[in-house]
C-alpha cells in the first residue's frame, strides 16, 4: 500500500499565499509563533497543514489588533486549534457587525448632509473603534498606559464618548482653519490653540501628559510625530497644517511648560 505524503509548502509559497513576506515568517519562527514543520538540508523552511492553521490564527489575531507578545500568550493558552478558530470566528463576526454599523453611520451622515440637514451626533460615531492603534501605543508607552486609557474610554456612556469626539473634531477643525488663514505659530491665537490641545491630552488617563515631569517631552514628541506620520497629519489638513500645529505646540511649550 502506498503511503500518501502529507502536502507541504515552501516558505516562499506560503508568503505569497498569505500576503506576507518570507522575512515575516522567519520572524514568527524566531518568536516561536509559527515554526515550520521541517527545515530541509539546504536550510529552507517548509510548512504542512497544521503549520498553516497556526499561521492563520496568528494573522487573525493580528487583524484583531493584538501585538506579537499577546498573540504568543493566546497561542500558549490554547492547544485546540478548532476551538481557538471558532473563538476567533466569533470575534471576526463581532468585528463584521462593528464595520456594518460604521458603514451605516457614515451613510446616514451622507444622506443627512445631502438633504441639507445637520447630522445628529449620536448617529455619527456608532461602530468607530478606538483600539486600532493599540499595539503602537503599547510599543511606545507600554501596556499599562493603554489599559488605563482603554478602561477610561469604556467607562464612558455613549453620550460622553460622542461629546469627547465632538471636542476632538472641533479642535482639529480650529487647527486647520488657523493654518489656512496663515496664523503665526508664535501668536497668541496659536498658543491658545496649543493650550487647548495640551489640556485635551492631559484629560486622557494613562498618558505621559498626566505627569508634570514628562508632559513637556511628551508634547514635543507628539508635535514631531504629527508631521512625520501622515495618518496624524491628515487630521490637520496635511503636512502643512501639521507643521503649523507642531510649531505652535513648540511655542506653547517654550512659554508655558
């Protein structure tokens, strides 16, 4: 009787199929997340079906916002791949529901604006997720600051969350408007905006802004990041607007911090 050899794939094949890179797969191996099923005499890594299931779990957990250390903890705590995948499927369906609410929220806003009416705040923010930058926050400032700010946010009522988001939107709008008018970053108007910005930052638990000893360095670091990171610059109308915010925060820090 012929023994059927289980199928396996090379690291290059898996990288292509999974939409990742061989370097990433080697990194996952180094961390013990997705070891290959075997390594050939030439040093090439090969993956069987069981390894692919494990890789799928890692990629799903990444999509859910977990960092690699947290993924390692999850994988170490669950040895039943089927049960783990069923659990992750539930999480994905919850995410699907959140996205559906987010789409409906944006569609409602568009319809309302086209009708010449003012959108309702309680309808504008359903489904929006504040956890999308969790890994980045934890890498920059640690898990505890994120946990504290996350608990603070989840402890708010829906109305309180909506009011907070409106405050953020007004601040970003005022920054963009001042930049478009060519306001001098050293002017009283710009410094007043910077003061509002810092007070907003200080209102978020768990951040270095709550500690007077680290406040100035934190503000200056964020100011530079607003320009360097296009995601943040977009909140202020692009690089030129973000540069205005940065320079204004620097002026405020020099005068008041």
